[in-house]
């Protein structure tokens, strides 16, 4: 049996930050991740991050992934298992991991779950045609493999992901026919929307996809206006000749492992779905289990790094190895409060108000 003080499931921005914070406190840490390289979604994000200098503001996601991976390699107390899947976690604090075709039992004194989020899909006629992609798939094709997904794209969703992917498509020489958004408001930052408008890309709020058309692949899409009950309005249909429909309609936290562990969960729509109840230190109702990143509620990448750092310090404190925890916790919380401030963070703040509970954890 493999033994470690801390196991971290997920090597995205939250998981890497948690592992690095814990190792800074002298905690022996194992990272388990099903990807081939560390970084998670960062490896496909070519845009520059917001936030503070500590969260690499002004640095592109792909470069942040390399920076964190470099820190990982320099830490003698962190071991990284790539292409490995966490299958379950049990009462005797054993994490079962599939690696290289074999099952490995890993005993850990504490666990950080940083499993991220999964893209949502949409139901409409023709949504199973080739050419209907999630935004993550489009980013993977373009930014990881250098492959254009198509020649003319309809973007569904005007949150930050939809707006950023639209701009990345334009940079790659792909035409963006329009961005449609079911809400009456653009959900992403105004700076991203302004870039598209300057490039004459229409952003249609209160609109959604009615149907995708095509034989062997997407050939065109029909969108229509929706009313306040999100019902389509007949007579408002617009057709776009496109070969790709890119869905950027939100993410849902990946919490299967947390549910299997038996952590108390709560459905919080403002945070993307079911998330674990936890205290202010990211500690769940199972005291040795901590959560970080989108698995705790969908936010931006900068927030994922900060919640990861907080979870890593808290796990170290739980293990008795972070004597300066209160100061470190306060520093992380100040940065998180700044990121969540203002109208753009209102939804996250509302979600956290019902999920952060002192019935969770002990540290």
C-alpha cells in the first residue's frame, strides 16, 4: 500500500495550488490526475487572467499551467501520478486509484478533492449532429492541437467562456456568425463583449437555438427570441449558415467522489449544481476531506487557485503542520473577497451564503 500524508485528486489550477500550499508547510503530498500533463483546463486557455499579481493577473492560462507545473517539479515533497483515476475513497482513509491498468490502494491522512467541473449540454432538434461542440472541445481543438473546428460558428452563451472562445475563434481565422444568449443580459465581462462588438459580431440576448440543420454534419442553425418564461416566440426565427454550433452554456461541479465519500451535499444553482457543505476553510462534513476549485462551486480560474491554496493550507493545519494557518487563511480570504466583490460576484456570494456552514469540519 502507498502511504502519503495528503492526497489531492485533480491537477488543475485548484489541485496544483492545494498541493503546493500543503508542501510549503512540509506535508508529503500525492497528486492523482487522469490527464497526461498537469494544468487541467489551463492548458487550453490562451487568454490573460484577471485578479491580482499573486494569482498571475495578466498571464495567459497556458503559461500559468507551466508556472505551476514548474513549481511542482521543484518540490521534493510532491509526487504526481498522471493518467490515473481515483475510483473511490473509503472509511479506512484509503483512496483507490487505477493506474497503468492496475488498482493501487493509497492511504492518506487527509484528502483534497479538486475534480473541477463538466460542461453542460442543450436539448434541441439536431443537437447530436457532428459540429455541435462544447466550448471546451473547441478550445482543445484550437489551442491544444492547432485544429480549426470549422469555418463559420454560432456561439451559444454570452458568459465569459462564450465571449473568450468567440474571440479566440476570430484570432484563428474562423468567422463567428453571432453569439446568442438566453438571458436578457450578457453574463461575461464587458471588456470581452466590447472586443466582439468592435469586430462586428452580433450578440443577441433573449435568444436561443431552436434547431440545428444538416445531413451528415451541421449546415445551418435556426435561433429564435424567447420570452420571460424562456419560451420561443414564433415569427422571430433567424437562420445562420454555420458548420459549428459551440455550446458555452455553463458548467456543473464534478462531485461524484464527494458523494461516494458521504459528504453532505446541497443543490445550489448559483454555484452550478450539487456542491459539498463545508466551512470557511474548505473542510467538508467529513473532517479529513477538503474541497477546492469548481468542485466546490463554479467560479473563475483565479478563484480556483485561491480556494486550492486555502484548502492546501487547511489540510496542512488539520495535520498539525501549518502553525501560521490563520494568517495564511486571512490572506487567501481577502483575495477571494476581492474577486467576488461587485455585481459580477453577486451570484457566487449568494450561493456561498447557503453552503458554507460551521456544521462542517473541525479546523
